[in-house]
């Protein structure tokens, strides 16, 4: 991907025209860690009705929305991750081929799938920047036809440095070398919208709603804008950043934004507020906007 936005890690995104070239649908030839000209595994994370109405040719449908974890203790966490790995492999994900994920824009569905693939150790995963909307605006072809994907043979790993559990977060509260990033809405952060047993926020969390990562077209903002926004809030690359939301979707979006900027230590709290807010033994606060 041409790095016109100045990212430290531009290879985490792919533009529509470049993807079209990789798929043999016209556009520019892509580059990546796969073999030259090799078509990526393409995953459409949108709702089934959107996929059925039209999608990028060759895409497999995978709607992970609603598959959330509310207990990050070891046993339920392991079972949940096994399910996600199975679904990815069943859609053709293989370590030997690059993977591109997309939804309607550079949104939370694609970001969460991206995070799972990085956590599992896939060597070449990208998000279609701007999503299906960018594909359509570029005048690229879509189809309603779908074929069953060939199952992948991927043996998944795990990169624990990308994951946070409730224990991980609780042990790091108040540390100066750790920032907790709340990516939810203002109402959720302040506790006026309650989506768990309790409302509020993790103590000391910095609030930056995930939508602020995107421009008006639904693509990620340039690096200079993102960096200025995060650093002004005290989210700096010298710290470990733990991102959370309600169920790990919006948190994954914050994770991707910081990965684009080259932040070296970023984690997604997979259980997020639904787990934290349901547990009365964990502390909270109710900040004012």
C-alpha cells in the first residue's frame, strides 16, 4: 500500500484498487508477504443480508458480531478462542496466504477480525481501508454469487502480548507506564447508558470514542491526525495501552489505529465492560464528560 497517510505500519491496510489487482479484477498489482500475484483469502464481516446483496468477488462471509466473551478466566477464554480459530480456518484462512478483512467501512467488525488474526499469529493480515464503501466508490465489480471456501490448514498460535484479561487490567490500575483506553460512547463512559450490571468506566481510563479514528468517508485518518489526537489525551507510545469497549469490537478499532501509528505495546481487553461491569468485585468510576 502506498503510504500517503504516513503510517508507521502501512502494510496493515490495503486500498481498494490494490486489492482489485491482487484479485485479478484490474487495478494495481499488490505487494505483500505472499507470492507475487497470489490472491488473498478475503473475508466479508458484514451482516448476511449485506453480503447477499452484493460483495467483492471471491469473498467468504463470516459474521462474528455477537460472538463475545464475558469471562476471561483461562477455561472460558480458551474455549472461546478455539471457536473463533475454527471459524476462521473453515473460511479458508491459511498461514501460507495473505488475508484481507472488510466490512462496510474501516469499521469495528473488520477491526475485531484483524485483531483475532494477529493474536493467532497470522503473518499477513490487512483491512480494506474504507471497506466495501470504498470498493463501490472506486467502481470495482461486485457479485451476489458465493462459493463454499476451501478449508484452511492453519495451525493457530497465540500472541499473549496482544490480549488483556480482567486480571491483566486489574493488576495494572494506577501504573504510570500503562494507559487504559475507553473507546465507547460518551454516555457509556459516564455511566448514563448502562450496558452491564453496573455503569461507568474502568478507573483512570482515557476516553476516545472509536469513531474519531475515521474520516468522513469511513477510512482511517492520516497518521498525523491520529497521533495528535492520542498524544493530546496522554496515550503515548512509551506506555502499554489496553483498549476496551463493551465486548472487544470498538476496542479492536483503537488497537488497529495505534498499530498503524507504530505503538509497540497494545492490547485488546476481550471481555471489556460487559465483563468488568458485571463483576461487583472490580472497581469503577463515573467520570464527567
